[in-house]
C-alpha cells in the first residue's frame, strides 16, 4: 500500500487548489478514503471522506467549499478546495481510513509505516 499526495502550494485567499492522492497496492474504489490536515499550532482534523458506496463526509467548516472525489481508472482520490481561507493553511494527508476520534501524531506515524497514510502535501493560503 502506497499513497502519494500532490497538488499543494501557495494560493491567495479566495483561490482554489486541487489535491491528488495517487494510490498503489490497492484499489481506491473498494476502500474508504479520507483527507485530514494539520494546521500550524493546531491539532489534526478530518477534512473529508469518500466511502466504498460513494457517499461522502465533510467537516462542517469545509462542506460548502471542498469536494472529495475519486477516479477508479487512475486509482486516484482528489480534494477540490475552493474559496480557500487563511485558516486552511495546513499539511494535508491522504489516508485509507475513515473519520474517527483519537486522531493524533502517534496514530498517523503508525499508519504511515503501513502505507495507509501518505506523507502529506503543504497548502499555504496567504496574500
């Protein structure tokens, strides 16, 4: 199992970015996939998830601005982020996982060892 995130970068407030998560070793359409993030000085939080049946979950603060999707042919999961705010500045992780309590650095480190979490892609929103 291997996940590689890309698409991060610097953008002005109000701008958009699309993050990609290229997966190998398994099929994204037969596993739940999630995005999570860690902002500077803040705790880890779930951003969005897409389940096997295609249903989606979004954190309340992002549901009107972010869209999670997947492409089975490319075996890739995406996070389209619109109307970005400074508070969206964070390291964004892709994961073979579902939102649940107890998200912390030790959990992520253990999941990264198994390949179920990627290394993250940085998003910076500033003028």
